[in-house]
């Protein structure tokens, strides 16, 4: 091979080596840049994921706090409702604490106020059996009422031709409760009751 050809071959080999080195460096740079970009994207993704997780954690905490407040309000309301109920239960029990004379007078007043001629009056045997005393009262005689014993807790029931009027202790307390429950709660617990 001639010197010229040798030189040409050497130039080609050196050029090829230089091209190969340049290609390898470019590939290494591209690989490093790709890895760096991937790391940067991974860090950004991780930061974004951390932000989303933190937001979700805060949302869960917020919902749990709201649920806890709601549960506390429900429990408070249940306790207050129970206390208001106790007020009316006490009122009912106080009716049963009447003496026989007070109970007789109570029933006679109800008859005078609500009974009409020819009605039937059922008198509870609780707390006292006063059927005979009520039957002998002036109002019963004046209105020609029929008087019978009734099986309920306190008070009377007046049965007319077209209606029945329940004036038992529990009905009286329930009627008062319907009209006064809100005011009773306000008295017990104030304006924020």
C-alpha cells in the first residue's frame, strides 16, 4: 500500500474514531440528559403526589372534624331532648300525686267544662277509684251522664254520640307538651337551647 493510501487510511480511521468518540459523547450526554430529565420529572411527580396526599389528608381531617362536631351536636341534642322529656314525665307523675279529694275535684271540673247531656264518662281507677263519687256529683246528675270505670292511667274520657274526648293524664300532659316544649327548652337551656 502506498504512503498516500496509508495516510488516507489513517485519516479515515482517525476520522472514524473521532466520529465514534463524538457519537459516544453525544450518546452519553443524551443519556445523562435523559436520566436528569427523568429524575427531574420524578421529583416533580413526587412533589405533586405529596401535595395531593397532603390535600387529601387535610380533607379527611376536615371531614372528620366536621363529623365529630355533628356527632357532638347530635349527642347534645339527644341529652337536651331527654331532659325536656323528663320535665313532662315529672309533670305526669305529679298528677298521680294528687290526693283523692284533689283527684275527685279535678275530674268533676273536667266534666263540668267538657261533658254534654247524655255523654258517657269513663273515670280512671288510677290513682284512686272515684267512679262512685263522680257519679254522685251535681254535674253528672244535671247532665244525665252515664259514669263507668275506665282502664287507663288517670283522668277521664268523655264519650259522646259523635266524638270522644280523651282527658286522661297522659293526653293532658302531651297536649301541654305540644304547646310548651319549645318554651320549656328555652327556659332550661337559654336562647341557644
